[in-house]
C-alpha cells in the first residue's frame, strides 16, 4: 500500500527530509529511503499511525535514540530521531544500512558454520546492549538483521524496533509480541503470554539455526 499524499506532504513540510524512494516490505508502517537535508546523509524513515491522545507515544522511541547511540553499538541500527508528524503520525529516522538482510543472505542455503557463529556473536552483542538498557526487542528474526559492509567482513545490525519495549525490572517480563509467529518463544503462547530477556535469546537461537541450515521448511 502506497503512502497517502498527505503523509508525503507532512514529510516535506518538516523541512528536514527529502523522500527518495518508498519501500513496501513492511506491513505495520510506511517506510522510505530519504535524504537528511541538513546533514546530507541518507536515512531510513519509518512512519506509523499513533493515538494523538496518548502522552507516552515517544517514551520507547526516545529510549531507543539513547540506547543505539555511540560507537559501542555497532550491532544495532542507530535510531537518530523520533518526532511527531502532524496529528496522526510519528516518524523515526534511522541509520541507512546498505547490504541487505540475513534473510536475503540465507535464501535457499545456509551460511558456512564459522560465519554463522561469528554472525550470531555479533547479534548477541547488540541484544546484550539493549538488555543492559532494560529493553527487549521481541521480534528478532533473519529479516530484522541487516548486514553492513565492514573492513574485513559483514557486520550484523539489529533493526526494526517496532516491538521493542522497556522491562519493568531487569528480570521482569512483558507481554510477547506475536507479529512473527514462527519466532515467538513457547512462553509467548501462554495465557497470559510472557516475554523476558531469555525470550530474545530464544529468537537469536532460531536465527542461528536458519543461518546454519537455511530457511525454515514451514511457514
């Protein structure tokens, strides 16, 4: 579904971004490659509907801006800005990563085992950094791991923080996100569902399985 014209007008009126291309992979938000006009850099924009009456719509986006900033976060896509767009939308501006995803890399075949393990170690570094900030991702899967060119090898970078949320305490739980049913851990199907830091690790295990063995044989 293409973005409505009014949404593109709101982006233009912000004076910060020039949309260069609309992407259609996601189902829960509008996505664009854009140019940041002041910084002259390419960014990834994610724009989604919000409840105008909700005073906390930016609580988690602002946490992500802080949590993904800095050189210690090379395995996380940097969330650079979070802002209101008109009355009905919120905009997230993120680092643009050129190199495809783990899903595209393993389509049809798995990776060499050493490469898969090394990739999983990088993903775990990103997860660990989120957990150190009290955040769980809740939607780790091959399509949400992007691959950035590095000096020697590809660097896995966790993206799509639409399900990420703050834990009430470090060992606490939240409700599971069921956006990607294949990757929901067993405890996520309980009633009530629960999701903890260990649940993110379950999802990393699923990603490692696919990197070694290729895509899952069921959907």
